[in-house]
C-alpha cells in the first residue's frame, strides 16, 4: 500500500510524514529527524505527536514537532 500526501486547497495539514517534515525544515536530514522522533517518543510531553500505525508508516504532528524544537532549544541552553 502506498499513501501519498496531497495538499488540499484552503486547508492546513496538521500531520505529515518524514518527507513533509524535511520539506518544511530545510537542512534537516533523515538521520537527525529519526533521532529527534525517538526523543519525542521517549518524552511524555511530545509522545502524542508521533503516530506509528505500522512499522513503516510514521505520522508527525507539525505543531507538536515545532514545540519539541523550541523545548529542545531551551533544554540545551540550560
């Protein structure tokens, strides 16, 4: 089964796959993204932002991912 993300006009997507995240954040590579998704899954605060319905399919909530990035920035500054 192949699932393709198709944007709908006048609609704001809330969830996307790894490719969608990489497109939104230029310069982010798949290796770093995989590490950060593991961190999100291990953190209760951000766990709900990553859904794995199958072992190959991953959906990431854009807003939760952005909150994670801000949390990560603040966390590293301490």
